[in-house]
């Protein structure tokens, strides 16, 4: 009869026999080492992960027993370490074909990574991860790239009243739905600071942007929505590429293409209790025709780039202004009549000088959301699925640009058929002299 025995690596066990033996044969001594203690006991030491066979012989080479020895990783030790470090995780540890198999459920991705790291300390490169994460691991990031003038706070309707003589102001708002901003420095308030204060006090990001756009002091450069799995990176670029010479090889100019426009790369990590860690790298760049480099009669433009890189932690649906990048441009101009404007004294009367200073600020507002795909078989409808192009009668006679599909008409009729029907009673003078008198109105309704 063949018996089985499992021993962890670098652990030992003892085999006791009912009859004396004369010899013990091990199939692979590199996996397990067998040392006789007495004529009825053996000491077995696990040396390497694997399986081997131990044959025990008695007098006249009689086979007393066969033992299949499996040397595996310390499953009990791994399980104890994981449960001690991660008490909230429900992780099961097992051994299969010389590998450690992790299964169960954990609340978030960082907990999963820690469980795998602990197991790899016992079994390097031999861990099979079958753990599932209970929370949603897909993150949709709503990003708003907004460019505003420097004094957008005043154009939005925010008045600053002096609180003290120490150079600090108190902000009050006078537009519907606004909230107080607290204290600001006495100089012009950065738009990014204003947005951050408004968001922290519960104001809607859409309300802020819409109010600025209605005043004409802000414009949306881009408003992308990106979805990425927890731990993966998603990127976005709305712009283009232009050729840029980078060197010469055998009288041939090497060309590379430089990207410009509105770009974004982000890596989400879903933490416990719905907290989302975001590594965000937004960038806004544009071609600067005023700063060029001439190479072999070819003008190469430069780029004006505004870039930031940050890490924030937000909950599902929370908004945060991650950057306020200021750009200041100064321009001078002189208008004059030809020749006359250069006359020493009279020319000053025939020309006019102008100086213009323009300050714009780029603000980036991010809002992460945990999302899930639609249920299997569920069809996602678009506005085009409910309408069709109008025919000649609808277009020329009824003046309709489009019409409803037949299935939509049927659904509307079905809902109309389920409308409430019954009698309506008019109870006159409830509680008065004529209490209890009633009359019917209509019939079926």
C-alpha cells in the first residue's frame, strides 16, 4: 500500500514503522534527505520543492512500505503571515504542482499586491494569483482644461472687502448658488485658488465653468473622459504633430514629429473605502510662431508648453483643481505716419504708442468616478437609435426634420394604454352640514 506524506521546504518529519527495516531507498536525494534513527524510525528533511518516492525494505529485501513524499512550500506559514498583516483580507493559500495558489477576495488592489508580496517571500516566482477584488476596479476620469483671464474672479461677480490693515481681504459672492471664499491676499486672486476654494466648499465645477463662459472670460480647451483599470495607464491627446529636424546623417536630415495640443496621462489605483489614488500628468502646448529657428532656409517653430505632474487622492465623484498655471504676455506697439512720424519734434504728434499686458491662467479640474460595464445583453441606446430621417411627407408637409422609429411609437402607446382609469368622486363640504353628500364627475377617466 502506497502512503503519501507532505513536508514543507526546510522542515522535517519522522516516520515510525511497526516492523524493523534493513534499508531505505530514496528516489531523489536532492528533494528529500532520509536518515535512519532506529531500526523502526526514519528522519525525513525537505530540501527542495518537488516529489519523490521512499521505499522501505526488510529482511530478504521484502518491501515493507512505499511512501510518496511531496516537498512543498510552507502553506501554513504563508497563510499565518498574510492573515497577520492583512486581517481584513479573506485569502486562501494552497499548494499545487510546486506552486503557491492564492484565492479569495480582498477589498482593494493594494491589499492584493501586499498579499502577493508576502507569498513571494516564501515562494519566489512561484505564486499563482487567483484573488479577486470586491470593489470596482475601473475608473473614469473627467478632466476639464479651462483657460481664463487673470481677473476672472472679479468678472464672475466676486467682491473683496477689506477685513484688516494687514493686507488680507474677505471674499463675498453675489451670484446665485455661490459660496464664500474666505480670506485672500490683497493682490489679484489667482483663478486656480478661487476654484479650489469653491470646490472645497461644495460648489459645482460645472456651475463655475458655465458662469465664466457666460461672462466670456473663460474657454474650455478640452473636456476628455478616460477610463482605465486600477494600476494601468490611460492617455489622451487632442492636437497634432509637426516635423522637427533633429540631426544630419550622410547629408540626410533626420526628422522627428513633435506632438502638441491638449494631452493627459493618468494612472488610477483604487484603495479601500472608495478612495482613489490618481497619478496625473496633464499638458497643454501650442506652436509659437514668434519664436522660430531658421535652419537652411527653413523656419522651425517652437512650442509654448504648460505641464504639471501630481498625485492626489479623491473619493468617487469628488472634484479637485490640481493646477493653476499662469502665462503672462507683454506687447508694445507704435502707430505712426510714414516718414512724418520719425521727425524729431513733430513726429511725436503723429504717432501713438500702446502697451498691452495679458495674463491667462490654465486650470485643470479632475473628477474620478468608479464605473462598471453594462450587464450582459443590455443594449446601450444613443439618440440616433430612437429617431430616423423624415420622409418627404413629414419634411415638406409637417415640417419635421426627423421621426420616431416604429418601436418607439409602440412603446409610447403601450405606456399610454396603462394610464390610470377609474371614477372621480367630488365630496362636497367635508365635515360641514352637507357632509357625506357626493356626486360623480365624468365617468371613465
